[in-house]
C-alpha cells in the first residue's frame, strides 16, 4: 500500500479517535501530556491530507500553504518537545535526569527547526509515495541526533513494555528512512509514529486499571505462554 491522501485521512481519523479515547482514560493530570500524543499525531495526519489535496489540485494554496506550515510546526516544533515532556511529567522513564536531557535535546532541535521554518510558505512536492518538504532545516548530524534522541529516547528508556515498543518501532523506522531517503523522514516517519501511538493508549488504559486487574491480565498472559510451550 502506498502512502497517499487517502492513507493519511484513514490513519488520521483512526488515530484521532484513539487519541480521544486515550484522553478519556486519563486518571491524573500528569498523564495528560502523554495521553495527548495520539491525538496530536492523529490530527497531524489529517492536516497532511490537506497538503496532499493541494498538491493534487483539489484544494487551493490558501488551504495548502497554511496546512503545510502547520504540519511542519507540529513535526519540527511540537513532537520533539511534547514527547520528552510527556515522559518527564508522568515519570514513566527510568531516570528523571535522563528525561531532562531528552527534553533539552528536543528544545534544541525545535528551536533550530522553527527558526529555519519561519513564517513563509513551505516548498513541497509529491515524491513517489510521500510528500517531500523543503523547510530549510539544516539536517546536519547534530540536529538530527537531537531530534531522534528527544522523540525516541524517552520511550526507549521507559519502564512499561508498551512504551518501549513504541520507542523501538519509531527508532528503527526513522533510522531506515534517514538511510534510504532523508526527504521522506518527515512525512513517512510521522505517519508511522501516529500508527504506533496506539501503544500509548494501551499504556494509559492499563495504568488506569486497579492493580488486581493488571495482575490478572499478566497471569493470563503467562498461562497462555506456558500452554503454548
């Protein structure tokens, strides 16, 4: 399946619904930032649908220009800050000090990205199965490393397995895309991050369960594994 306006629309609609459900299962204020991630990533894909439609001639530049700008503001400015902040706020990581390092890296990457983006219309084009953006961001090793550290580091260092898998999946895909085609990172990695944010919903739901229910689920999984063996 290729990535397209239809793919972004479908993924955005599903993940936005998942994001709303995630927020409904929040039990404490400290969970809000983490629970907001699926919603932000879902809306992000819905915004890119407008960029696709603009490039396909279905909506005007009056819609496409601000949509592309908002899409990159979220990708370059919101995601690298929101991810480490969410993990720092919930205390889901193994080390508050390490989470602060991730947040500082995200702030640095966001400042560079937003400064390069500015307020001008964003150059973009359809390049095969993705949209190639030209925001003027200097993707040197330092900026890219800071961005990946901020967006993938916190879940990799999380205590919950569902959050770690979220981090592993995103790290593998962003590394693969950076190696194959750097221009594809912004568009293709963001849709992948949106899809894998379902794991955040799983974490928030489980963290809201009574401990007895969580223990029961773990016992059931153990029994199933033993039965298979």
